[in-house]
C-alpha cells in the first residue's frame, strides 16, 4: 500500500514538474504592458517621410527616440524613397511585430503611388521588409491611382493577418479594401476586396479597426458630406459594417489618420488624430468608443507627429528600445515643467552642464524640472532642487552605460519675453487700459506660412498675458488667406472713445482692421489698403507697415516696403490713404524692411532692418529727419542693434520702440534667432524667431547709442 502511494505521488510530482517546465515559460512570455510605442512620420519633404519612434509610460507624455530621426531607412525599404502612415501591431504569439506603411513620396503627387511596404520584427529594432505593388501584383488594377494608409489586424477565425487600406481607381472615390497576408508577411495572398461600402459613396481613407465588446469598430476619414472621422460597426471582421451617425472628432479643424489604442491601466481607449492643417495632434479619451472627451491638456510631446499609431509594450521591450535609441542627454532634455523656457535651454554635453531658463516670478528655492524617467533610468538627488545656492550636481544613471555627473543651473531670463516663436514685434501703450500691448507675427511656420495674429498685454514689460488670436485670415479676412506678417497699431480718440487701427501684412499686401479695445476683436476693412508698388518701384514687396502720428501736426502716416521705404498720409478715417501723398524715401542701400518711426525732442527717428531675416547679421540701422516724410540723414556708425556672438545672440532686427509715458525712458522691442539652436537651423532660423526687449538710450546730441542685446532683459518698475 505504501509502495503504491509513493509511486502515485512520485508520478504526480513529475507531472507537476513537466507542467511547470512547459507552461511557465509560455506564461512568462506574456508580460504586462507598462509603456507605449508611438510610430509616426513628420512631414512631406525629404527624411520627414520616414518611420520614427517615440516612447511613453502613461500614454500621454511621449519622448522621441533617436532624437526624432528615422529608425528605419525609407530609401532601403520602399520603391519611391519615402514612407508614410505607419501602423504597428503585436502578433497573436505576443512576440512578433508587424508594421505596414504607405510607399510614397508626396512631392511626386497624391496620385503617384501604387504600393505599400510590409515589415516584420521580433525585437522592434531589426526589421525585414517587402514591397507589394498592387497594380503589378493583381489583375484589373490598370486605372489604380493611389494606395494609402495600410493597417493590419489578426483574423482569429482564419488564423491569418488581414491587411486593409484605401485605394482610388480612376474617377471613383477612395474606398477601403482588404486582403490576407501570406504566412511570412512578405506578400498579399488574396486579391483585394472592398471592406466598407459607404452609403453616401463618399471617399473613405485611413481605416483603423478596434475589436471591443464583441464588435469590430472601423474608424475612418470621409470626405464631402459628413467630412471628418466616422465609425462603422460590425460583428464580422470582413463585412457587414453599418455606419453610425455623426462624426467623432472633437474639433472643427480638418483631421485625418485616426488611431485608437487601449490604455494599460484599464481606463478605456485613446482616440487620436492628426489635425494636419494646424500641425498638431489631438487626443481624446473614451470608455465605450461612442463618447469622446478631449485630453489635450495632458498630452506632451517633444516632436510633431503626422499620421501614426500607438502600440502598448512591456518594460523589457521599452528598455531595449531605450538602450538602442535614447541617451542620458535625452533624459536631461525631458523636463516637463511649464515654468521652463524650453526653446532656450542650454545642454552642453562637452562640459556636462545643463542651464534651465525659467519664467519671471518662479521660485528657484524649491524647483522641480519634471524630468521624464523611464524604466532602468535614475537621477539623483531627486527633485525639487534649490538653485538659490548655486549649481546642483546630478548623477544620471542609464541602462547599459556608466553613471554620469552633470552640473545643473537655473535662473530667470526675461528675454525672450514671449514663450514660443514670434517675430516682427509692434508695441503700444494703451491709455485706455494703462497697459503695454505686443503685436507680433506668429512664427514657427515653414516659409512664414502663419495665418493668424495674437496679442499680449503687460504692466511691466516683463510679465506678458496671452490675450489670444485677434485676427485670423481664413476666418476674418476676405481678400487674403495666407502669410500673416508684421503688424503695426495706433490708438486714436474718436468722438470721445478710443479706437484702435491695426495695419497688417497678408499675402504680400497691407490691410487694416479696427477695434474698440487693444485686445480686439478686430474687424477687417474688407479690402487691401496697399496692394501695389509705388510709382517707380520695380522690386520688393508690399509688407511691413508702420504707423506714426506726428505730435507736431497731429497727422498720421503709414510707412511700408521691402527693398524700398514708402510713406503716405493717412486720411482722417485711418483706413484709407491720400494716394497723392505717396512718396519713396528709402534712406540708403542698407534698407531691407521693417520701418519704425518715432519722435523725440524735435527729431524724427527712422529705423530699419538690414540684410535678410534668415541672415545672422540681420540688424537695425537708423537715420534722423526734420520731417516725418524725410529727407533722412544718416549718422556715422548708425548700426545700433546687431548680433552678440559671445552670448549666442544672432539676427537681431525688425524692431519697434516704446516710450514710458511721461518719461524720457525708451525701450527697443525686436526679434532674434531662437537661442541657443537658431544658428544651427540654417535657413529655417528665419522663421524660428523670438521677441526680446532691451533699453534704448541717447547721447547728449540725440544720437542713439548702440543697443546691447541681453538675456536678462528688463523689468519696468512703476
């Protein structure tokens, strides 16, 4: 009896051991997802049409890997040299990854591509790829114009990976099709079949299928009627999709590239989409795929994605990606505090130093930069830090490398005075509000492509409040929709009430809008005020207005021009000019643009910018006259604002001037290249500019002294 029992228990023990040896490794493979991988592209030119990766631990705060550069060579995997719209999927086995991308270079035209690329990986780092050209692969595709935005989903019933994408044939609208991939994920083994049939026969692109509560939810973008992101639902993967009513995007701006992913904490899903006309993404949160709440305030990225997708990943996968494409310097650049002027941070890897400029009024006795620390990383000591006692030494630990010590400092630099990219600043003191108001060009848009104007207010020239958009060309202006540049403004009292006349550049013409308050709303006059060149002028552009009211005569003048300086008397209505008074008063051949006129102690001062705004030697010169219409006399050494190489300040120009009311106290407001990275940007530095304010002084003879551009700026104490 005992022998039999011992034999029974021995067999039971052996069976348990065998079960553990076979089951436990399989369970170990199914690790918990703790982070997210965002795969995306960034634009329509050159290397922008390539696959990039970013990492997040919470689904909201993302940091680019590989310094936001491609992680896979588009030239090596595509037939066109570019790829777009990456979609990434974890395979049914939990350890194989599949990615599909559009094989396309947009510069060749939106109807130029016929192919997609299929990619496969077991580690998210090394990928194999195959090109599938739909036109040559399948019959009956002779009139195929384009193949867009492929995605992949696993069909459990068929045990195969289904690829779905949109295609356009001839004059037909874009339609969403599907086909099965072969076993090796190197080709499509079945002919394309239409997946969704639009009841309106409208164009359907950018499909994304999510399985939830026993239903397949197809998110897609439609054109024409119902423009935006729609959802169709079916209980079968490949057919039967019924369109729900209404759109699900939470913005009125055009969108594309919907992507849905499940949050690791079980709180539901994120629906994100590309708000492509605004250069940003929008994130929304949902628990039922029906009601969506905008959560943009929680989202932070150090890159600008276009049409991408997000994949939940494990800690082990995250660590491997970080070892491959992240560094201690990336960690030190991950600060999230809104008090930091992020564009102006100086990270010196040679000397192992990090300088954090913070906004005015922030306490530096206990300051937390908000570093994003991923698994396997560490910074010691922990924040917050006391910077009032000097630099703080940080030890940075990073997977696969020896710890490194950095010296961290922080202080309040008032320049730039606005957080972000702005240029061509005009400044006004409003007697109605008792405040200073700034009116810049909204900068940071490729080739100066901004379309709106904002304003900011301050009582001390240091603390500026964003008053919002005061004029939006597409919305508010009928005669021009692009190139919102270089405004100027004046305050007038009309019939006992204040009026504000705002002159602005749009589409290389000059317009005027009127408001009852310096922060708007402004109403456009309905037509361009300056639309052509003055007589005798052949080159240049009709841009950069400046308005000046002569305190001697009470008359108001408008100045403008690029390559020439023109002046005209404004009529009493302030929205039209006396065309017979137009006069060209270009001071000399250093004049490029950016006229500024002011009056002091019987003299009229004329300031202008030399060189091109993309030139590091962009600077301000001046002349003096006895009249608001010239002749302009040029002092010796009249270059009064220029670069300071020792401080890394370049391209200081396009200024305005403000006098403190009741005092002979003056300040110059100007823009510069963004610091410290402007000079290395090349030509694009010319539309990544920042607004600064420094003191303007005169000598005993009324000559303007050279203005010293500073980092500290000024703080006006009343």
